């Protein structure tokens, strides 16, 4: 019998939490409470209908090309083959040795068709003020290298895959411009092996929307 293990790579979305500095926190509340629902059903039967108001960039989320480009593929147009059951690879980068992830860590590895996940350890600062400042990110030339290597998807456990001091956002521009989805604010990448796992990050199928939270996961066989 083949044994498998699922690793949750997503942060929990909670009422009032801040994912990205300057963006509003999600509002999670009742649309129909259990108490109020009782009048609609037989005695002893109740339901809860929740309501959530959030910006797309909340928790662990996936960017489609539409996030960056008006004519890019939106969430509804992304093929499932670009989001699910991908051959995953993790590359380790210690942010304490420098913020900028250069292409060298990917050299001499076949990346074609792979979901490439960059483990920096920055997720340890989640829900703290430190999370918003001094995060690890990919260099512009790293994004070019990954694109040219034929990767399928790129993820990172950091505040942003780009240096937020660079308003041109070269990593988003390069990857999304080549139909390579991006997953940001990941966690638990330390619980994945470097190789031999499948990766999934499937958002809701929303038209004319570029970003949405995902329940990203790794499947280890």
C-alpha cells in the first residue's frame, strides 16, 4: 500500500487579520445566524450562512496574469493543469544571509514543468509587524531565469515575491507576463521534502478577477 501525506501550505484567514500593509482586513460575520435560521426549518434543525468581505490579496493567495495585465488570463481562464497536481520542488534560501534570492540556487536543476517553491523562513513573522518590513524576494534576473527554464508556477513564503521598494514589480511582470501563476504568503514549506511531491493551489473560478486566496497543499507519496 502506498502511503501519502498532505501538508497544508496556507495561512488561516481570520476576521480582522492584516495580510498586506495598507489593505483592509477581512470582515467575517453571520449573514444568517443559527438562531435566526430556526424559523425557516423544522424544530431541532438549524443552519449557519456566513458572510465574508475581503480584498483578493488576503492570506495565502494566487496571482493570475490578469492581476498584472488587463488582457492576461483571469482566474476563470487559468487551466487546472497550471494549478493542480504539479510536480513540486522546494529551494531553500535563508533570508538572514540576504534578502534577494538570486538565480544561483536553481542552477543545474531541470525546472521545466515544475512548481518551484522558495522557502525563505519569512513565514515565521506572520501576524507580526516584522512581516511587513525587510522581507525576502526574488531578483528580476531570477524571474527571467525561472521563466526561461520553463517553470509552471512559482511560490514563496514571503510578504511579496518582488522587492516592494521597486514599483516596477519585475518578478510579477516577468512571470505573469508568461502565464506563470504566483503564490505568495505560503507557510510550512519546511515540512516539505525538496523533491518528490505534488503541489496544488486552486482558487475559486472567478471571472474578471486576478487574485484569490487558495488552500495550497503538498501531497507527499
